[in-house]
């Protein structure tokens, strides 16, 4: 029969809390996550995303032009789909 090594000294005193490996597994993981969240917050505050003011001549401006010609024309496909769903596909 083999004897397992005990972590307590021969005189019966226990180790200090910072020398217990299980404590570092329990406290270390969440502590790393908290530190990483503060690093992420710092990066987000230091380098914020730029606000885009000008939309340019993209698809939104084309849709606006269609709505200017016929105010309800841009919503026609959506109205057709809504009516189709409400009638049960008939």
C-alpha cells in the first residue's frame, strides 16, 4: 500500500491561503476575465468608432428617390407579403 504525500506539515499547521493551488484556480479565472473587461473598456473609450454622416449615392438614396415619385411604391412588396401572410397563402 502506498502513502500519499500530505500538504500539511508534520506539526499539523495548514499552509497559507496563497499557497493553495485550488484557490488560484477558483479565483484566478474570474479575476482574469474582470481585468480583460477593463482592458476592453479602455480600448473602447480610447478608440471609439467613427460616426458616418454622409450616406453617399448608395441604395438608400435610390430608395428615397423611388419614395419621392410614389410615396407608397417602396412599401408595395412589404404590403403584398403582409396581406399574403394574413390570408393564409390564398
